[in-house]
C-alpha cells in the first residue's frame, strides 16, 4: 500500500512511501523517524489524532510533529 508520510521533524518533508498491509502507526514511525515516543509527538492520520496501534490503509496521510523543537525556547 502507499501512504503520504509528512514529517515535521528535522526540517520536515512529505513523500509517498510503500508500506506492507496491516502496518501500524507505530511501525511507520519506527521505520521513518526512530524510536517510538508518542508522548513527544503529535501523531495524526488523515488530520485526526491517531493511536499507536492504528492500522494504516492505502492512501492515508500520516504526520509526525514533534511537540518540542530542539533549539526553540
């Protein structure tokens, strides 16, 4: 399946990525951002808050936005 991954970490980017069927939000995060720390990120699927165990579907828009930006006061 293909999802649009929007990451606002380290400058931000958005691109389509292939993912196996039944991929969860947590698996996508770990694959593309790093160790999963949900408390440090605003995680959304199709602009709605998402749980770590939510299964992604083809065409979903997934965004990871850090709650604190390094260097910001």
